[in-house]
């Protein structure tokens, strides 16, 4: 725990750290999903959460994304989970 009462995972993290957390949640068998997440952050379709997400929140968002094939619709749904203000 940090002095603020939050965990390290909940502190603001750079995109590389967020992608490392996501990589742990996406099985290697779903590499196309992970590649789509990386690409979407690269082109600006996905944005990091404006407020930190807990591991549980992130895991639920990724699990929902993994249920479908990577597509503009599934990326948009993930984008809304990561940043509800994104308007994706």
C-alpha cells in the first residue's frame, strides 16, 4: 500500500506499464487480441484510463474483450471500459 491508501497498481502508470499489466491478462493463445490492443493504443483508438483501474477492473474489461474476435466494435467496447468519457 502507498501512503495514499492505494496500491501501486492503482497509481498513474505510463502506457508501457498498462500494456505490461494487460499482457499478463491476455493468454499467448490470444495474441491477436493483444496485438489489436497495442495497435489501438498506437493509433489513438484506445486511451489509458483517466483514473487508475484496479487489477480486478482491468481483468474484467480484458475478459470481456477476449470473448469476441478483435474488431472495431470490440475495441470500442474495451475503450468504453477503459475510459467511459472517450465517446468511442
